[in-house]
C-alpha cells in the first residue's frame, strides 16, 4: 500500500514526492506517461555529447532565496543571465525592447530620458487594459507592437494579441535603459549538471518508487494507495465531462551543426519571418565546451502535448467548472500548471509544491486516515 500516488514526475510531482518521503516518511509511487522524469525540464545528451533541452529552453530564475536553497540540496549551479535577440527588419536587436533596440532599429542616438518621451509620443491611450495588444500599444505604440509582438504572438498562440488576456505580453517588460537581460530576478542560475541530474537526486529515496511510461488510468485501480496528487490536465482527470480545456502545444526540431557557434546569444526570436518562433543554442545556457553546437527550432502547434493554457476569459470559466469538481473530490490534490490551468515559471511551480506540502502537513497528521479535499489555488504559487 502506497501512502501517495503522484501523477506526473515534473517539478510539482517530484518536489512533493521528495517532501513526503523525506519529511513524513511516507511511501510514494511517482508515475509519468513519458519515458523519463523531469517533465518539460528534462534534458539529455545527444549523439554528439551535447546537452540539450528536449522540450525547449528552460531558464531558471527567481527572487526566492527559499526556493534556491531548497533546490540546492539536489544540484550545484552555474550563473547564467539569459539574453534574447529578435530578428526585426533584417537586424538582430535586444528583446525586451530597450534603449539599444530603438537606437539600432531607427538609427537614433537617444538617451534613456529621451526614450521615455519617444515612447510617450507613440503610446496609444487606453482607458482600460484588457488584452495583450492593449498592454503593448499603451506603452510603446503600434509600430513596435507590429514589429515585435503581433506576428510572434499569432504564431505562438494561433490567436491575435487582441484576443488574448493581458497577462501574455505583460510578461515581457519594456526598458529605457541598456539592460539587455531577459530576466531581472535576483537569482539567475542553471543546474550545473543539468535538470535531469537534479531530478534524479530529488527522487532518489527508498520510499519513492518511480514508474515511467505509465498512465494514471492504467494503474489507479490496480495499485493500492491512500491519496493522489495529480499534476496532469484537470479536464483529463474528470474525463472531459465539460469539454476540453484549450491548450497550445509545441513541436521541436533538434539539430547539431559541425561548428562551434551559430548565434550570439542563447535564444533568437523570429517575430516577422519563418514558421518557427525561436532558435535556441544550448551551449550558451549550459556552458559546455564542445567543437559542435546543438540548436532547437520551436514550432507552435494546435495539436500535441498540452504546454500552455490559453489565457482567455471563456477558458477560465470552463476551468472553474473543473475546479469546483476538484474541490469536492476527496483525497486528491491538484497541483501544477496543467492541474490549475495557469502558466507558471519553474520557480513558481516549486513554490506551489512546497506550499501544498505545508497544507498537507497542516491538514493531515502523519499516518492519519482522515479524508482531505484540496485543490491548490493559483495564489499558492506566489511564495517569497
């Protein structure tokens, strides 16, 4: 008899497996339908010995010292500040848009103070910011919106920014300085030996049994267990009884080139050209010294594994129906991006999992047979 059956061996499932095994001495069966642990953060060495991210670039950044300290139990780190360029009008310019972006694109020599006025002259006044289009045009105007955001967003989401919640483009700030870092978090790091090695150490415990290539529906009635932590799509758990929640998927093409470098930074975005959205070159991220280089071309898709919940009001209404079912389901805890239908960064998922563990401790004394009904709200991810 297992104390917990955890569905999904990504960040949410693995963190909770580790906590339950180490802190409560409980027996955990951790399953994943894929052939590996680590979820979308899984990385591997290709045939040439280059470390690549199987599901596109995963850059760890956070302002939470607590989360860094927790993960540091399972990995050493290498400092890495992520920088992204966008190919716009035939030039490679920094994204997020900053002082150098505008000066290079328009052949200007503005100062930071002058750029503030330059943006203000072009910004479109909005009485209320509702959509992703509103976010951008209200700050930098329509021309930069068209150059950097509209085409990229249409490829990424299959929808115009005017159809998407404001949260999508609000994630990408605009700067008047020359700061070309994609993130400004206090902690910007990469696992020194890769994410997979970190996950392996996280779930290496005699109380944790890992089964990959295993689907929940195939084992839930066969393996005795007391409680479930479910990190997969919440609509799938309830057999899509209200209909399917919309997700955006991705397709990846991994390429190895017989040269040291292909591009000047880890990621180059393509908002105006090509069917793919971006190219990642992993040696920038991993710090690996190798005569060859590995790239990933990223193609958004309407079909395939669910990656991104699509942020539209009607989709949230559908999710709320499933959330009500989840709240009424005893002894099942719903955790993670797919189970709570929110886009989270990796650190937020870790924070949500740690918060969930605290709630489990509060509601379930070790060895208790009491029934618990829990669903993790989005606010649980906001941990400092």
